[in-house]
C-alpha cells in the first residue's frame, strides 16, 4: 500500500509556541492519517520535492514508500520514557502504555 510521509511545519511551530510535544510527522495512506514522533521505513522509499504540484495539505517535500512502516508516538509528562511503537495496520488513536 502506498504511503506518503511528511513533516507538518504548523505542528512544529505550535509546539514551539505552546511548549507542547504533539507529533509533527504524518503517514498517509488512502484510508488513514497516522501521526508520529518517529517513523521507521523498512525498505525502499523515495524523497520528492515538487513545489509546482504540492500535496493537498500544502507539503512541497515528502517521502513515498510502499514498504512496511513503524509508527512511534511518545506520550506522558516526561515524553521520552513513555514510548509505544505501533505497527502498520494497528489502531493508533490516543493510546496509553
């Protein structure tokens, strides 16, 4: 299944302004948008820069892959120690440890 991964610069700016740590990475497929702090790509991928035809979200640079991906979100007040890794196809909404 084709996936498009990009960095949401608006989330990064909001995190800086509000001292928050919301996930700024988006991994999109035809049926889901998953948000992450880290995305591991297990196989080939392609990095695209296309300012003349950006994605519908406005991104001019993104990664395309059909490889298996691993989504990692960090949660909790201490951020770093509370990590949970999700595998492609798992439900990712508001999890706990």
